[in-house]
C-alpha cells in the first residue's frame, strides 16, 4: 500500500493539487491522502515497486492536458450527398401517399 499526502506536498503547485483532488477523487480519502494498493506479486518489495509505478502513472496522467478538438467544416461534397439522399428518401415516402381517383387522369 502506498500513501501520498497531496495537500502537504511541496512538489506540487496549488493548481496541480486542485487538479489531482478533482481527477483522483475516488482514490483520495477525507484527509486528502492519495491511496494506492497492489497485491499482484508474492513479495512485499515487488508490490511496493508496483505501487510506486502506479502512483507515478496516475499522477502523470491526471496532470496531462488534453488537446482541444479542432472543429472541422463539412465538405461541400458531403453536404450535397446528404441532400441528395434526403431528396431520394422524400420521393420514396411521397410515393406511399394515397392516390385520389380523380387525379389519375
């Protein structure tokens, strides 16, 4: 088991602490202590090493900034294709209407 007191850490800035408290909330107890546990290996030393790797990875991933999505425009060909499909579908549905006997001739 590994513990890391986020609030008492001198390695992290205030913003980083807030980010970690939000993103890792499910692994943090009421005293703002980050907790990770491992029982993967048979030896205590190997499990401690695994816990340190897990903690480092979780903290690193929590502090990474996500790339902002760049909005792209729909191409002209795609718009035309969509409109053609809509027209075709409309014609098919229009053919399902009842026909008045007086309008046949």
